[in-house]
C-alpha cells in the first residue's frame, strides 16, 4: 500500500481554495524538518486570479464602508482566536523564536483592527472655495479612490504582519489585492486567505498565490495590476520598478539601522540591553534591527563591555523554546553569507569581541569593533545577528556616520537632551528617528518607511491607504455656506 501523502494546503484563487499544478514543501529553518506542503497555482489559475481582481475592481471600490470594516474586524478576531497556533506556525516556517512570533501575531491583530477603524472614518473632506473672489457658493468635496487592484509582494521575515500591512489597507480602501508571499514562508498568508474567505467580500477581492519568484515579473508587468507594493531587498525592488516604470510602486527596501549613544545618556545598562536585544531579535532579520552602533568616546569602554555581556547573555537555540531569544536565520546560505561578511571585515582589521561563527543556520550573535566603513557589515544590510561598533568623538561625528549610509530607514538616538533630539529629527536622513531607544521600535499605525536606498512610500495603515489611492474632487455650486 502506498504511504499516505497529505493534501497540500490550498492556494486562494479569487477567494476560493484550489489545489495547484504542483506542491511546494515548506521546511523548518532550524532543523530542516518538513512543516507542510502548499499548492502552487499554475498559469491558468494565476490568470483567473488577475482577471477576477480586474473585473471586480469597480464594484469593490463602491462597496459600503461597513462591509469592508466588518471583514477586516472578522480577520482581526480570527487571528486573535488562534494566536497560539499561529505563533507556532510562524516559528515553524520562519524560524523566529516563539516569543517574537507571538508578538508578530499580536501586531497583525492590531493591523487589521486599525484598518477596520480607518475604513469607517475615511470619508473625505470638504474644502471651502469662497476664500477668493469669484468662488462664492462653491465647495469642494475631496475624496480618495483606489488606483485599482494591488499586487502585494511580501518577504519571509514577518510572514504574517507584513502580509497584513499589504492586505488590510488594500481592502480598507476597496482595492482588490493579489498577495504573493515569500516562497519560504507561505503558510501565514494562506491562513489569512481562510479567514478572508469567511467574510462577505466580493469574489475576486483577494487571491493568495504562493508562486516562485520567477513568476513575479509577469505579475509586475500586468497592466491590470496598476499598483505594486513590495517589501524586500533593494536590488530586487528597484529591478521590479524598472520592469513597469509607469506603475504606482510602494517600496520598502530595508536598511542598516544605526543606534547612537550620546554623551548625556547615563543609563548604559539600558542602552546595552536594548541594543543587544534588538540587534539580534529575529536573528537580526529585520529591516530595522540594530546593525551599526555609534558611541561617544567618554562612554566607549564601559558601554562596549556592557554590550558584549548583554549579547553573550542572550539565549540561543531551538526557536520553539519560549526562553530562546535568538533563533536561526532563514537558511544555510544566509548563515554562510553572514559569516563570510564578518570574515571579510576581520581580514581588514575589525576585531571580534564575541561570536563570529555559525552552526548550520544558527549564527552566533556577534559584536565587532574597528570595522572599516566600506566593509559589507557596515555599509550593506547584514540581515543577521551582527553589531558593528564605532567610537566617535562627538554627536556631530555620529550623525555624519549615520548619514554616510546608502540606506535611510530608521535610527535610534539615546539622549535626554531636547536640542539633540530635535537635531536628530531634522538632520538624520532616515524615515524615522526614535529618541531614547533603538531604531527597531515600530507602531503599526504610524507612518513607516525610508528614504534613499530604503525605498519610498509608507506602511502604517492610514499612510498605506493614501499610497494606494488618488485624490478626486467634486465641486458643488450654489451652496449656502
């Protein structure tokens, strides 16, 4: 008798579950064990998903706000109801420690709730036009309308919440969305498909296509998908934009976030713990994980010692262990690349104070000093548990080094001085400055995104809704004001 083979988890084509032309096996990054198999749609199914999104676009944007809000609230409640199981699923497909997977689920619950609230309150604005002669009795109704169906391309590092940040704003404004999750981590997006299928959204409002990256180009070029929202690496993001330069793009392309410890900051233990934790959480696989640390000379010796101690104290190992802080990176190739970058820096004079090696997919949390500023671990996005420390003589020098980067997502500045804080906000070439903490802080309702090589456009539900829509005005005449 043949061995039993479980049916792959279905993909979602225009709101309906379907099996695909073949199956994708999802493996656990920590030990390589098989987690699940997923149905991969074929060309005909992809075409039906795109055609359905295009066909329903005008109907969907005209749906009442309560229908969209109720659907988003249903997803939020559904995620909350299965939070523990979802956290385990994220850990299994992504490898992030269970404690961080639990945080991700909680954030996704909030993201859909915020979107439901915004769907209800997004009604447009009235603007008086009689402020100038000749426009008496006129008023403008300013409203926003979706450009059309959205192609959302999500990365592996936050397989639930970064998908949520594409799905929730799109549905809130009445734009159909086709989600392409990362091939390594499609399971969380498919759970969202299950929850969305339980709502009253019209057919074609959503599809979840766990296809390989080789299918992405055709979707990006398809004129029926006028908006592309991409989160991932810079080279990939810019290349996608080059394929369809007339489309509306939202690009979140990562960074190499810096934390500055200023001379007025006295709680070095707090700064060291926060930087150690958020340089290594998710194994450093976050666009705003701390990578570069700039500390003024008067604090340098004491702070670096505390930082190394804090990094060494972080529990590593099996991400399903609730005590583990640092789990594996996504695959062996990533682990090897990270350690090669560390070796490149040390060959040029950098010193390893702790870490530097890896075992299979687990990279040892690493602290480096004396790192050349043109080495990869300083100038590029490591996307791994590596901290590079630079000792500076002044805050001015620290800010200059932050701005040397080709990226500009977020920065953290440990200071109590209001003048230093306001200078940081004005002078640092980043999308967000976090005062008194690491650059890794993010609230899901706030505008989030970068400048320079970190892309453009903003996530954060309301900001994303604006990026997916355009303003249109209706001028009313002979109105009593």
